[in-house]
C-alpha cells in the first residue's frame, strides 16, 4: 500500500501543479461605469435611437500573459426604462411595446466566444420583452492595461421577440420591424 502511494503521489502532485496557472488565469470582471448601449430603428416618419449609459455586468475571463484567451461566462443587463430617445412620446410607446411593467430588464448572456487578437465572434442569448432568442455577432476587443473593451452590434427584428412594432397618430406612423442593437462596454477586474 505504501509503495502504491509513493508511485501515485508524484502524479497527483504534477496534475495539481500543472492546473494551478489555469486556475489563477481565470479572473472575475465587472462592467465599468458608463457603458454605451444603443438601439437604432426607424419609422414611416423618421429614424430613432434609444440609448442608455447604465447597465450592470459580470464576466469570468481567462487572461494569459496580459492577453485575453477566452471568456468563461458573461452577462450584461440594463433596465428597459433606462433606454431614452429624448422624446417622451417615443419612449412611452417603446416601454408599452416592451411591456416594461412585467419585463423590467434587457439582458445578454454569453454562451460562447471564439477568435483571437481583437476579432471575436460572440454567441449567446438576448432576453427582450421577456422573450429569449439566440444571437451571433462579431465583437471587436481592445485592451487598456487590465481593462477590456468590447464593441459590436446585432441586427434583429422586434417581431423576433414577440414585440408588435408600435404605431402613433392613429396608426399613420408605423415603427419599422428592423432594429440594430449596438454596444461598447468595458470590463475591469474585481479587486
């Protein structure tokens, strides 16, 4: 029995030592203040943009040699009513269409990210108006010190999330179904 332990111990020790750098490389990050989240769309009258600079998010990233290798998990969410267009009527129509009394939050949950350097492809789920749908889109990643900035956009349709495009002025102004969700978010390590 003692002989067997002597033979197995170096193997177990090697496995523990070899996994130690991987465990250290995984770092928890949080969303830095003032992210840029935007939804662009149009109507029969004019184009419109709704933005928010308030969101929350967390990620677990693998960084080796001060370079992003992978992201184990990431979630970014914003209060639906934090989106503002600068026009109260447009905002109210949007909140009604999103049913913000029941669906307080818009969320993206990362499922997978692939790529290297500054070019990545993200796959995950958007939850908008209480409906969750898969999404895949390119993401540009830049680094400043120990912070990572992610920038990209995703084209979709309101009806994909069971949202009826809003109308105004007795139906004479109709919102287009197509929208573009854009983001520029920076994550910093949690100290």
